[in-house]
C-alpha cells in the first residue's frame, strides 16, 4: 500500500520560512510527479508547486519567486521550501503524487501552515 507522510508545517511570523517534506512509501517503482496543493478556509484548493520525475517544475502564481520545490527520486521524497511567508499563505498544505502504481493519484493527510504575528 502506497502512503504519503507529510511533515514540517507549523506557525511562523510573516516574512519567515518553513520547509515541508513529503515521503512516499510502499511499492512505488515510478512516480510521474509529486507536488503540493493547499486549501485555505472558505477557499478553493490551489496549486502550490509540482515537480516531474525529470525535474520540471510548475508553481502557482501567488508563490512564484518565494517557494522552491525539490525532489529526491532515490528516497521518493519531495520538499517545499517556503520563504517570505505571508498571512495569505495560511492553509492546509497537501502533498500529492501521481504514479502508475496509484490510479487516480494519492493525497497526503495535510499539514497546517499558519503565518501570523
């Protein structure tokens, strides 16, 4: 059974930084892409960042220039370095994986990021 485990969320002041990690475990032999989405209270889910197996990245417009996604293919892990955090970044951040081993993709349980003074 394939699982995603996220870590690294928390409370940070505006302008601060956090690093999220997501580990995929189980019988995964190939991963098309991994990434992060988020959902704030009362808002629609939005793309944060995704990265393909060959390193191509895509970012949501609101985080470009502030967030960096990276990946360790050998460990089946993806990371999200979040800098210059703003109160509007407050949301539950979900790790997502797309793989032939998991039809329909797989979501993590979510990790809360709160940006507040």
